[in-house]
C-alpha cells in the first residue's frame, strides 16, 4: 500500500494501459479518478476498483476540451481534496496515411487528442500538485517518434509522441523546484485495443522496406507486451521508489525499438 493517502488521476482509463494503471494504482492504496470520453467503459474500471476495496471517481470528459478538463480536475479536488499523481495516458493512433494524403482534419484530431489533451491534463492538474508540495506526472508516449520511424503513414501520431517526450522534459525542469517529477513511458507493441482503432490508408505509398530478424521483439519473440507490464512501470514512476527520476523517457518494448 505504498500509495496510501494519495490521489491519482488517470486519463484514458476505460481500457488498455489506462485501465491497467488505474487498477494497479488503486491496489497500491491510491484513490483513483478514472477519466474517459466514454462513460460506460470507464464505469466498468471504477466498478472493478471498488470490487477490490478501492476508491474510484468516474469522470467523463474529452481531454482535448479545455472546459471539460477544468471541470474534471475540479471534481477530483472536490471529491478527494488533493491530487498527487497524474497519468496523462489518453490517446489515439488516428489515421495513418501518406503525408500528402492525410487531411488537415485528420492531423488535427490526432494532435488535439494526444498533444493538446496531454497539455490540458497537466495545465489543470499542476496547480494542485504544487499545492500538495510534491507529485508525479507520467505521460504515455511511444517508441514511435522517439526511437522508431518506420510505421508507414504515422506522421501525426509520431509527431505527437515526440512532442509528449519534449513536454515531459521541459516540465521536469520547470516543476523540479516544486518537488514534482515528470516522466514519459514509451511502450512498443502492446496488446491493447488501440491498434484495432488505427485507420490506415494507402500505407504502401509511405512504406520504406525494412527487414527484421525472426521474432520482432528480441525479448519475447512474437509475443507483445501487456497493459499490465506498462502499468507496473507507471506504478514505479508514481511511487517514492522513483524519487530521483524525472525528465526521463523510459522505453518498455522488449528491445523492439533497437531493431528499427
């Protein structure tokens, strides 16, 4: 129960990495506010936490909407009285297409959800972390745009992930004097539903031939990592065990990105 007495906000908590992180933080003793733009799925996350004896608050908001995020964070404070841990996890793969085929509207949707969403999450949360006198922020980025650039057509997605790492590093320096740590987790291939929601178009036009050894994840072969694997890293970075780690992107990919 190393997070006993602390309050966490997890965005994109209705499935995948966000759901796994929310449940694990609750098991470690944190009160967890679970946020998603879909009320039904995030309600299930909250119910699972409560079934194990934890405390959960359901929040429904679009991370790209300023007023919605302002109200969501205010509800966290109204309910739990403080905020200590922020997991800015909400994101989409969006449309993967050649850069001259990708529409401005498709670009904007990916950028707004992934990058503006992360910014607004931090923007509204940081004042409360400052008030608490300490805190930990974890941003879910990716190996795409940080170590690998071979995902055909993933320009918008990769740009947002590169920018999220820059955001974490800038914020780490800015907030260090407040004893607030900011880190980024960069997963490789993880068995989540986000890949099912990727919309690919004319990707062969954007593809550059690349050859990899048999088994594209050196550590596990063809077996993808799990949301729970990433959740364990998020718990570590949220805890006092990571008290001297800030401004750091941590790749969690079984060495997958070292091949690309």
